[in-house]
C-alpha cells in the first residue's frame, strides 16, 4: 500500500493535465482511472493489494455517492420536473421498474442458482445509471436539450430512488435466512425513517445557514462552497449514527436544502461537484485494482453475457416501453436506451451487498456487477462521442420547422448531474467564462450562421 497514494495522485495529475484533449474523444477519464487500477492491481503489477484496500474502496465510494446525491437532489426543481413529465418521469417511473424486472428475468435465466431475492438484488444494484460516464452526451449542445436533460435527470435521481429498494430487499433476504420478519421490517423502517429524519433536519439547517448567515454576510466568500460539502457529509453521518441510511439522508437533505433556499443552488454546489469528481476518479482507480481486477482473473462467460444483456436488452426494451405515446422517433429511443451507463452507484451498492448481507450467491452477484460496470466504462466511453455526433446530425438534418416535435421541445428542468464545465460544439470544446456548465455564446462559438 505504500505506493497506492502516489499512484492515485499521479493518475489524477495526468488526467487533469490532459483533460481538455480528452474531451470529445473515445477515451474518458473513467476509462483511464479503471485501466490504471487494473495495471497496478493484482492483475498485472500487484502494487495495490485488494486485501488491504477494500475498506478504502467503501469509504471513497460512500463519500463520493453522498456528495453526488446531495448535489443532484439540490439542483432539482420538482415543480418543473412535474411539468416536464414526458421523459424524465417516464424513464424513472416506468423505465426504472421495468429495468429491474427485466434484470431479474435475465439473472434467472443466466444464473439458475440465484434465488428470486438474489436476482432482485443484482437487478437493483445495476439499475441506476451514471450520466458522468457519458458526459460527452450530456454536454454536447448539438444534441437536443430535452434529450440531454432527460438522461441528466434520470442519472441524477435513479440512484436515490434505488437506495430504499435495495435496503428493503436486503432486509427481506436477512429475514429469509437469519432473522425474523419483524426484525427485518424494523431494520427497513429505521433505515428509511432515520434517513428521512436526518435528511430533512440537516437540509433545513444548511438552508438556514445559507439564507440567514449568508444574508447577513457572516460567511466569508472562501467558505461559502464548504457549506454544502459539510451538509452532505453531516446528513450522511447523522443518519448513519441514528441507524438509518446515510444515502437517503444525503439525498433528502439535498432536496430539502434546494427547496428551502429558494434560489439557484448551482453556484453553491460547484465545489461539492468538483470534490465529488476528484473522489469519483479515486473510486474508479480502486474499482479497477480491488474489485474488477480479481474478478477478471477468474472470469466466467455467464458474467460477461449478463453484463452485455444488462447494458442492452435489459435497459433498452424498458426505455422503449416507457416512451410509448411520446411520439419519439426510433433514433431517439435507441439513443436514450443505449446511454444508461452503470458506474458509481452500482459500485457502492455492490460494496454494501458484500459487507452488509449474507447472501449465499453473493460472489455471483458481485462478479456480474463488476463485469457490467467494467463493460459500461469501456463501451459507453468508446461510443459516447461518436453516437452523440451521429444523433445530433440526424436531428439537425431536418429543417427547423420539420424537426421531430417531441425531441425539439425545449426543457426548463435544469442540469442535475456532473460538473460539466465544457460544452462541445462540433470538434471544439468551449468553457464558460464564469465557469458555469452549458454556456455557449452563439456568435463566438457557433459563428455567424448560428
């Protein structure tokens, strides 16, 4: 472990130094981080020992997800989300449950030794999407706003929705094996109840600090960004100390904070997202070294097959069913269906499963999960830029007055996922002058033709 910190820091430095050049290419930061982890893990050089780094992976992943959940939830305007229900609400309310069902069916066919409960655990672990792994898609301003925002909102909210589902299923599994049903029910109620309680309380506290202390100029400008980071960790810590779910606490705290502060929360969560991006990179390094590397040493075809199905049929058919009635064209259905990458949330959920459950087939669940995430990092990274450009060309091939109505309709939900400080126009990358994502000055960026 003496070289672990140096390896991680050197990788972060290298990716940062080349980050502009990587933008819009098939090589994503997540791919670099994962490959570095594989190289320095037991699969190749063995400089990172999985037996001593597993606790580090959990700490990194949990801290990262807590920040992501808080900042994602803080950015959501529920009123606008209810108005723009054609895509995000369909993907979350119809597509997500159907994806879980399809995942259970696929697991039952490929892994006949799994019980129904274990198949359900696997399906839930791999249900959340991670828009950060397809960042090129959600920052390409030539892709219709409505489509980018649908993927953005879906990736920002589905992990928070899946947390209580996973807790309920794990508690049910415990009831089947080691505990009584009443005790399992009590665990679920405490996990969710204390998580909600801590989230509401801490979210209100953070909002009060911003509104009252900030309004009276009591907060130094250099400390303003620290407030939301502290709020995310405080919500997680209080919920966990009470016996609840820290992730539910962080998610609810972000929602409460965003609702009570009654202002654009994006400037308040810039550092939260940047810090989360740093931890996300470290998590993928450790994922490659500690989780994926050992699985690849004893890889079975069934895990690869399930991973491929999870990224394609299990995801794409439910998305297609969810879009029935929206008049979406088939390129849009295929585009939304394919870009459902699996990443951070699935890593955290897998770590929870291995440490907090006693499922007989947990090894099979973990192998399928890690292989699926690895395939997603590779395949979604390789295809994000090219398919986003291809889809944008298809959309813009129609004259403005003949463009597909559903795809062309503007959206006002607002960005949810990822510190996307770069907008991609064609083959060029443009950074907002104030550091805010998605800004493009049409005359300067696009030219006189617009």
